[in-house]
């Protein structure tokens, strides 16, 4: 239950990122770099305060998964922020949230998780809810809107990769895992930014600095710590369903901050979305064990059989 609460809180935090991206006058790559840097520094302070140490032996065993996850995290940020810059928050959310569908498909192929009929129906209803919420926003797509949606779809593929890759990281607690992935992301983004667009900050303002600091601490630090700590105890398909809280939060905040008006059709879509999440997460008492438990038990059986 604690892991589920952590993940839900992370989705609410992530849901606010579109509003930040709209008002931060920096390129998507620079936002991603400073988001990772500020988040890593914030978590490093917490790490030091708790007098916690990184187990480098365990980190080395997870080196490949950590590297892939960090690449996915960097790509996810860059293309998601660019999607918000090119199109509306609603259109970016619609394209980005094909990711849970990708997670479900890949979890059945890679993690061998069984897709129940109930879960499949709930995902279908959630998609219908999203369609109703965002339909008005996609009726008049001109200019860079198609480009923005394309960026959102690419970000979705990176998000799905990030989610599934983290299921293979073993022995690292949420704080250490988050700190390592943010640090690796910064190490990779720095030379990429240096050779692509450089470090000119002529358009930097006090408002941009404050928004970046807030985004870095809240999104890059607290949000990703809750994200990684929460997903450890959840099945990939449950993560996919709970992930719909993110776009709903985006739309609610955009309506209050950016003043995007929600129609009755969109409100019905929101009700379908929340309803499907609640039903999908109401598991019977005899529900199957999650993937982490299965892998742990498999490891024990392998030891006993030797």
C-alpha cells in the first residue's frame, strides 16, 4: 500500500511538469540537464544527511540496466518537454500516454505478466476517457501540433523503456537508484548539449531560475524518488493503470493555471478515467503475486535445487 501511495504522489508531481515547461524559457535539452542536476544535488544532500552509502558492488551488477534506464530518462525528458513546447498540454498528454499501453504490451512479452480481462477492459475504458477529455483539443491541429504529438509519442516509448528497465534493477533502494540514474543522466546530457547547442544563457531570467529550481527539487528530486521507490512493489500493468493519474493532473492544473476550459464531455472522460483506475486497482483477495515476488521465489527455488 505504501508503494502505491508513493507512485500516485509521483504521478501528481509529474502531472505538473507541462505547466513548468510552458513558462521556462530554455531549450528542452537544457531543461532536462538542469532538472537532472538540481534533482541529483537535492537527493545527494538527503543522502549525506541520512549518512547512507552507495553499494558499488550492487551498482556494478546493475550497471547495464542503470545505463539503459538513464538513457531512457534523458530521452523521455527531452522529447516530453519539446512536445509541451510545440503543442498544447492536452495534445502532449494524449500522445505521451500511449506509454501505459506500451508498458502493458511489453510486460506480457518481457516480464511474462498475465494480462487479465479485467485489466484489459479497464485500460480500454481509461483510453476512452482520455479520448473524451482530449478530443476537442485534437480537432484543429495545424502548424507544429503534429510535430509536438510526434515528440510525445517518442517520449512515450522512452517512458515505457524506463518503467520496464527498472523492474530489472535489483538490490538498490529507491533513493540510491534515483540518485544514480539522475547522475548518469547529467553525465550523458552534458556533452550532448555541449556539442549540439552549447551553453548560451542570454535569455535566462530570474523567473526562469526560480521555476527551474522548483522543478528540479520537486520533479527531479522528490518526484523521481517516489516514482522509483513506489514502482518496486507494483506490477508493470498496475503501474500502467496508475500512470493515467499523470495526464488527468496535467489537465486539471492546466485548467486552473493556464485557464484551459474543460467541457462536459471532458469531465465525463475524467470520470471514466478515475473510475477505471479505481476498478483496475481493486484486486480480489486471492490475486496473483507481483513480478518481484515471483522473481524472489524463483531465486530461492534455484538455490535450493543446487
